[in-house]
C-alpha cells in the first residue's frame, strides 16, 4: 500500500504545483500594475491599473499553469 | 615552462601532468574568498541604497546583475574544498563561502555541491549528468535552452537537480532548494504587494534570470560544447568572445575538469604549462 505523505509535504507539493498561478498573482499582477502607473496609465478603459495587473496575471498565469511554461 | 613530451609514454605524460597540477594545487584562493564576501555585501547594500539613499534603480539593476553573475564561482571553489579541506583549520571558511556566495542566486550550497560532483563524475552522460540539458547547437541555442530549462515543468536546469539528488540517495537536500525557493518567492511577492515590485524585479528577480543564463552559458555550455565522455574529451579550451575575465576564467575550464582542486585563478598558468600534454592527449583547444 502506498504510504501517505506528511501534511507539510503535501502542502509544499501543492504550492509548487500551483507555482505559476501563485507567481502570477503574487508578483506579475503588482509588477504590471506598478509599471502601468509609472507610465501614467492609472486607469485603462475604466479599469484601475491593479485590475489590469490581476487580469494579466489570470490570463498569463493560467496559461503557464496549463502549459507548464511561461513562453 | 616548456616540457619535452616527444616520445613520452602515456604514464609519463600523466606523471608530467600531475606534477604541473601539484604545483598549482593548495594555493589559498584569497581572491575567491574576498570576491565571495565583497560580492554578497555589495548586493545586500543595494537594497538600502535604492530604498533609502536615492541610488537610481537602473544603476542598482546593473550592479545586481553583475553580483549574481559573479555569485557562483566562489561557491564553486568551496564545492571542491579548494579553500580548505575537511578537517583542516579553515574548513569553516570554506563552508561559509560555499553557503553565503550563492544566496543571491537562490542556489543552496549542498544542492550545488552534490549535483556538481555528479556533473564531474558523469560529464556528457545524458542520464547521469545533471547539467546535460545545457547541451545546445550554437550560442543562441544555448541561451534559449537555459531559458527553457527554467520553465515550471522543464526537465533540465535546476529542475534536473532534484532527480540527481534522489538518484544519489540525498532527497533530504532537495528540502534546501524548497526552503530557498519559498523564501525567495515570499520576499519578492511581499515586496511587490507592498508597492516595491520594480525594486524586487530589478534587484533580484531579473538579475537572477540574467545571471543564471550567463552562468549556464559560460560555466556549463561553452567549455563542454562539442565534447563527449572521457577524461580528455569532456571539456575544451576555447577563446571566449568576452575574453578570459568576461567568461570568468572558463577558457581554461579544461584544467579544472582534469584537476578540480586547482584554484580558478591558477588555471590559466596551469593550462599554459600543460598545453603540450593536452595537445598530445588530443584535447580540443580552440583559438587559444
């Protein structure tokens, strides 16, 4: 019978498995938002820069999560 | 120093090679030790300088990139016990350099050491060499492979190191990599959501990618390009576009693979003294 891994290992495994999404929302979203603000785009089509950042994170992060690569 | 090698037998060539190596081994590598601590101190100082002292971020980015490119080699000297062997008085210094210098690269010392020893034992073995995935057809392809090896589900690069550690019975060391990565991503994500995403990106995240590409190119791909398994075949001498300093001494990496305990700073001299022997052995020496 396969031995169940300790909870901590399973949590770490899940974190690493979801790495692309975590990185996208944890880093790419605020980075995009701050780049847009720096370039003077506080709002794009009524969406604040942070919203655009989160959207970029969702799309790019999901793609990276699905394909296993960013580019 | 020139050696008359004509008519020498294989064992005489080996004896002459070892005698040269002996003369260059066990010289305390002061440069690597100073390099290690200075490089880390400069990189750490960039953070307060950028955050509180008005150092322009673009200057910080350039310096941080150089810091991370420079961060691997002192640890490499420690990995080979060049600073101090086990059981000697300065062993603590060897281990300190090994552990500290690759912090900006987010590469734990034990991971680097154990996988690097496997690379030396199995250079060019597609199954056993943890660095085998840096193989590429051209310089541009090598850069591309380095980027590909860093993708989330890539099988090469740092991702190959876990398999190598499991194979040699040290899965515990994988935990070092896990901890380093969790801390790294926790720091840059926290900074990013605190409003310092650009600073995190340009002082650590992007320099780390550029540095890793550089290290992969010059320390792994270039000296082994076109090689095959075998003591005198697995590494080449080559003329680097960026010169010997720009390639961090890798033009003479062939000497390191033959005699890993010769300090980096001594490999050019050892190479010049060994050159005739290496040519007699059929080593690839290109443009030097």
